[in-house]
C-alpha cells in the first residue's frame, strides 16, 4: 500500500511540473509579464493581445443569404478587403430562397464556415447555439466601436444560457402603426382620434358621410385584409403579437388571447356590422389590401418611417390630389400604459463558429470584418473625403459617384464586385440610438415626406415597449405555434363577421390552452426568466 502511495505522489508531482512547463510556454507565446513588478503572493497583470494587430494573415470563411444575385467570387472589391484587413476572405453568399436548405447541408457535412448568417426568426440559430456550435461573444464585443454599442436589450434576444451567441442585423426599431386621412377629417370637421370610441365614430363617418366630397357612396373607414391584418393596435396593450399581459400566476401571455385583443375584436365586429371596414377582409391578400387604401376607398391604414412605396402614394394623389396622411398617436390603455411595441431590432443574425476558440487572433480579425461592415456613416460623412466610407463603396469613380452631393453606386457595383460593401456578410449599417436621422429625407415626394415626419415625431415622443419574448424559443411553439395562431385568427375572424359570438372568448382561450398554448406559455416564460427579465421594460 505504501508503495502505491509513493507512485501516486510521484505522478502528481510529475504532472505538476508538466503543468508549470505548459503554463510557462503558453505565457511566453501569448503574453508578457513584468517580472520586476511581482511581489510575494502577487502576479503582474498579463498584457492582452492587440485585437487590431494585422501582422498575421488569416483565412476567414463565411456564409449568408442575399435577396438578389450574389457577387462574383473574385473581384476588385474582394481584393480591397483582403489587402486592408490582411485576410484571405472567402464569403459564400447564397440566394435567400435556397439558403436554409443549402446552409443546413453545408453544416451537416461538417464544413461550417467561420461566420454564418441566419434570417430573423430562424430557430436553427438557437438550436445550434444550445448544441455548442457557436462561439460565445461576451468577452470580445466591447473592443469594437459598433458591436460594443449595440444595446443590451437587443443582444438579449441572442442569449442562450446567459451568453451572447449572435450579432443582430439592424432593423428599424419603430413599428408600423395606424395612419389616417387628415383631409377627410378636415372635410367632416373631426379630430385625430384619441381612443377607440372616437376611432369607431370616425370610421363610420368615413363610410356614411362622403368624406371625399364626390357625392358617391364609395368610401369606408378601415382597410384590412386576411389574417386580420393590419391589426390596428393603438398601443402594446392591444398588440396581438406582444407578450405584455400577464395571467393570474404572473406569467406573460401572448397578446392574441389577452383582454386587449378581445376589446379589439369587438371594435372590428362593430365596424363590420356598420360596413365601416373591408367586407371581404378574410380573403383579401396584402397587395389587394394596400390597393383598397391607396385607391382612395378607405381612410384608415398603416405606415412606417421607412420602406414606404412612393409609387403607391403617387397613385393616391392622382385620385385625390389633396390627400394628406398623418400618424395616429397611441391611445391610453385601461392599465394607463401608453405606447407601441418596439421592433425586435434585428432582421437577421450572424454567429461565429465555436472552433474559432482555438485561435483568439482569428476571432478578433473576424469580428473586425463584421464591425466594419456594420459601420454607421452619418449623411454628412458619406463622401470621398471620408476614407473609410470611400473604401466601403469601392472608391469614388469606380464603385460609386457623387451626384448632387449624394453617393450613388454604379449599376454594376455588385454584379462586378466593385464595392467591398457587397461582400460583408452583414452590410446593413447599425444606426446608433443617439443618431440624428430624418427618415423623411429618404423620399422626394413632399406629401410622403410630411407623413413620415409625423410618424417620426410621434415615435420620438412616445414610449416603446421592449417585448421580453424576443429570442425566446419554445419547442411546443416550434411544433404547434403556426397552426395554433391560424386557429385563433380563424375563430376571431368569425367573431368579427358575426359567425361566432364574442361571448365565446373565454371558451376560445381554453381551446387554445388545451391545444398546446399552455405549454407555449410555460416554456416562453422560462425563457424570459432565463434572460433576466423581471418587470415590463419601456424605452
């Protein structure tokens, strides 16, 4: 027995020497220690490696989706990236329609690239993060001007087990909200509504009092289509898509089964009975719903500060030259809350391969590429005098030209790969929260600029609710959520059309819970709690 103990002691001593030797070797490679500052029981601080040291060349692979044709695999723009960042950059950009299938096949083959993109809501990101496929990013993001300043409430959507695994592709935080024909209100001597009772009276007046003054019975109140879309929530309290309301146990519940949604369904039922909303809403697609409004038939619809169609607006003005659209501010809810739900803040996700943990220098270089691709350039800096911007668009006279003081990319900037911008996997600028953006500047039509300005002014003076369910994954919702949502929409549509009484609301909620809704609520709340949410958050 004593001999056995001696052998074990020798092995432990030997291993301790080996550990010291390995530690010393690693220290020599990765850091330097100021031995003169060491005292008994104290160690001098270890000097971290420079995140922006470009002395070593790295091969960095990437994969993401693109709406439209991908750029060529060899080009001037790609050469510019390789030279600036000292990399051999190999991005694979796949058409969006084929992306899920092709990217899954690539990953399944064991060839996951260093950087991989996902569309917003792609559950594979969360599943693969849980499986350990991605690198946790918490220790690296603060080194970068753009990545380090993305708000925590947005990064929270990409946390798994408390760690950040994804980088958001920027999306405007302002939601699409209701607008109204101000010229029709003026004609009828009415004001912009402040509650649903006033909105209902206005919708009925738009239907029965000839607001366009043409002497015909050809107008009505609310333009709405299939799936009860738009929802016309006048605040988070009525938002079917937000997890704001709570049940008796204090758990958040989906808005589509809330008291606020019940009130909204009653509002629609009242309008339907009066003919003050689109009669065939249950079968009307989105394009046709837009046509109902922009052809001058309806007086209440929705709009956003960006992404609006100037062509649609031109069509409305051709019919009603005096048309003027303004935002409807949020209504005060029964619980005294007042404000809309903030957007998720992302339209896609970018993750790093967990295997990069073997080489910290490569991690820093990959993130430097990502950070530069997401750089925000204020309008006054989008010119050739800004060297970074000039590089980003491929140099003035090659990738872009200045026209009337604005940068305009040449038609072949992507197809010929003239611009580095087209090769960054996430090339949507990350707009800082304190950036002074005038969304109306994106449009040339005065009437559209005026409407956009009214929306922006409203959002900048209104609280926005941070939905705690963003980024939370529920296995039951993945399996049954789509069918359950459609079930609720179909039944609520029947209530609006008078085919099922609203008195059945509680029974409908019980049906939802029994079909899987109870499990969805339980799993979603577990995810909300794991992200650290304890109380409702407004911005």
